[in-house]
């Protein structure tokens, strides 16, 4: 998944990371993207021997607090396969995970010759019972040497070690990155759905919907837990919502007479998106478009960015009818944890 999702636009929705405004603690970015560094397999035995020898000298370990800048530099080397993130945003994401203890528990680096050559960011979603591999990147000169494979396998072991009740591992890959798809499929991951990154003008939406917008508070948590998220990485439990409602830009959308919670949104202007606002949202069935209409009054920029899973066809149709365009798309890939109860 993309880190941005995990931390930015998602920053608000995942529990344990911090990449899109929707990922709570995950918030990095869109949730997760692994590059294609391992997609080219050696074909000659001599080369294979060299690779095996090299990977045996690779150390996989947790990052240290003082390695924030070095981790970030390797993380950004994965572009365009991973999401771009400004250092300030990454630093906040890092510090949040340090405070929660998840940096040492779930993030990993690959070290060779006393140098960080690969990194991976992981998180756990208690709601989905999934271990999420949010970002994986290897320095260009160190790719095709088995390092991505080591990081992926270590991520799976680490996630199960953190929560033995997990039923699946999940990650995402850009639709154009066929090599990354092949890489993941070789390890048992399969495409389950599509997540669209749509962009458009807020003026194309209704600015005066028949709803009431109010600041989200702890009093709304029980109802918030019944909402459907716009994308899988936004699934939350009560603990996650308890943190989410503390954000200054988190709002509930209420029915005008009953004040029943119809949905939720969080709007955050992202440096990486320049003159655009990322909007994460969740909704009661049939009310998705109304939630987006309600959000327009709380968006500072004219342009808005949304990430929506393909199962929400009514919302996607609504936005396409209003001249929104697709600027990117990612496949959601999933893999059952061997022997897990409840796994497909």
C-alpha cells in the first residue's frame, strides 16, 4: 500500500500507521506500495550463487530512532512505485509510531555493508484481522538481489508475531506496475479489488445538501463504528475512532431532524498534492454522495482528491458524472495466513 495512504490522506484512517488522512497511525500514505525490485529473477546459476551469497550478508532489523533521515531517503528511492511524502509529514508519521511502539515492533530495514539498502513499513488492522504491508522500497543499485523478498517474508513473520489471530496479509500495487504484481503473485498474493484515486472540483458537487455538519466527538463513536469506509484501509474499531475524532478536521454528517449519523469525513490539505485537499470519508449505505456534498463547505481548495474502492459504484458513478477524473489506481492484493482460522 502506499505510505501516503497510510499516512496522509490516509493519515487518519488506519490504526497503527499514518499515511493518508484516513489511516490512523498509518497515515502515510494511500496504504501501501511495494516496488518491483525483485521482479527480475537471475537466470544463470553463477548469478544466482552471487545473489544467495549477498542475501546471506543482509541483516533485517528494526530501525533505530536516529535513523529517521536514512530510512526516509531509502523510502523515497522507491518512487514512483511508492507515494511521495514530504520529510515533515514522514517525520510526524515516524514519531507517532515511535510513541506507540510500532516503529520497533513493525517497521524493518535491510542493512548491507553498514548501510540501509531497503525498508518496509507494516501495520496491523484489528478490524480486518489483517497484517498490512504498507510500503516497501529498495535502493535502485541493490534491487534484483533478493532484498525485497527478504523484507516481504520478514514482514509476514513480524505481523504474525505481533498478532497471531490475523487471517490475511494485504498490500496494494499500482495498476501500471505489472512487475510488482508478478512479484507479489509469486508469493501467493492475489488481486481482490481496485482502488481509484479520483480528482475533481468541489464546485461540481452540491454545496448545500440537506444535512447537518458538526465536529465529530466521542459521543458519535458508537454510530461511527457502523459506517462503511470509502477504502479498506479506513476500517476502524472504537479505539481507532476515539483517536480519529480528536483531529481538528474530523466531522460527522447528520440527518437534519433525527441527527442520526449518516457519515463522516476528514479534509486535509496535503503538501504533496499542492493546491488540493485529500478527503477521507465513511458513510451509511446509500448516503455516500451526500457525505461528499456536505464536505465541500469544509474544503479550502477548489480541487479535491478521493480514494474509493470499486465496490462503491454509486459513489464512483456520481463523481464521474460530475467531471471527476481518475489520476491513479491501485490493486488490493490479499493472501491468507497459512493455517489461520477464518482465512479463505
